[in-house]
């Protein structure tokens, strides 16, 4: 059974295009405490690469990534 991820904060970036989803992800994660989970929902195809690269560069942890139809969901744990 997979663990249900319950985000501490969710941002909806649907309808926003580069660089807005990345900017909102970066600015929102700064407001979280270490260990908290941010859920990012986006539909910009560039967001997948941009946000994954941001997570890797900053050392946060991508707990889960979902892609269904045109919707991307990222669950990022602040480290």
C-alpha cells in the first residue's frame, strides 16, 4: 500500500507558464519549515524539467511526481 502524501501547502500553477511555476515553487518553499511538504500542480510542459532541476540543485527531496493528461503534480519535501 502506498503512503498517502498530505501536503502542508499546495500551489496551483495551472494556466501559468514559464517562469511562473518555478518562481512560485521557489518562493513558496522558502516559507515552509524543514520537513514540510509542498504540492505543486501545473500544466506547463516546461515545469516538469524546471522544477525537477530546481529540486536537485537546492537539495530538496521529490517525494512523488505524477503526470496525468496535461496535469503535473510534484510533492516536494523541504530539506
